């Protein structure tokens, strides 16, 4: 079946004042939908991919015919990244991770504050459009922060994401203009740490995560 836009799990204004309603509506209804529309168009003549989840498709990107691979990489990555993005957001001022997630962040970054600084620096210094991720490295179980350009997905690298922030200008420009660092710092107020912790539990249990 063609990929479909998942409904936003909250109202457009649910993340105010940190992310404004107009940005949420345009970001979800227009930008995310465009990635899905373009992905479906690229795959319409390739029924062998009809039953794959977006995660399965991107994990096997090298099996996609070369003539559509770049399109699938870009548009499919956009779909996957945004699908994760909406899941890990809710208005949550001042909240911090607890339990196993807090312990993992402490072990890997020294403190929650140092993790935040590392994540914000990766986003601020990222050149052009892209994403910042917190992932689990399956080789050693360590948490890692890095940025990737455009709509590249961490699924290409086999590193499941716990957290992702969109640093394309369409994600923040209506409210923050060119102040990406301010957006990144404010964004912590809309991270749903319960969802992030649940993702870590799933990854540790060997469950596939998108």
C-alpha cells in the first residue's frame, strides 16, 4: 500500500509557545505530506516494495533500483525522520529523563546538561539543512549524538534513534527566523522523555525502532 501521512497526535498549537501552530500545520500537512507523495510516486512501478514498512525500505536502500534510489533515499528519509519527530514531542517544560534513560545519558555524556550542550552544538554547527540525532550504537550500546544532512536517516547506518530534531529552516523559521541556536535550546521544553525512554527499552529488548 502507498505510504500515508500519520495524523499529528496533538493539536497544532499544543507545543506553543515553543513551536507555533502555523509552523506545525505547514510542517506536518505540507512538508511531510510532500515527502510521502514523492516517495509513492517514485515507487509506483515497483510492486516488490509494496509491503515494506518505511523502516524496512530504508534499511535495504541498496536493494532499491539505482534509477530511483536517490529519490527514495531523500523522500523516504524525510518520511521516516518526520514520523519519528512527531512521536517524541509534547509540551513538557523543564522535564528531564529519569530511570534507565537518565543513567545512560549520565554514563555517556557525564550529565544531562552536557548532553544538551553536545546536542545543541551539533545542531548549531550543522551546515545547511539536516537533522540532529541521539542514537544507540548497536556495536557497543553507547549513546551517540551526530547530525546528518538533508533527510538522511540513521536507518542507513543501522543505528536506531532515540531522539531527533529537525534543523531545516521550515521547522523553526516562522518563529525564530535565523536564530537556530535559540530554537534548539527552546526545543527541550517539548521533548516527551517518556517516549524516548520507551524507545530505549525497546531497543535494548531487540525490537526494531523507527
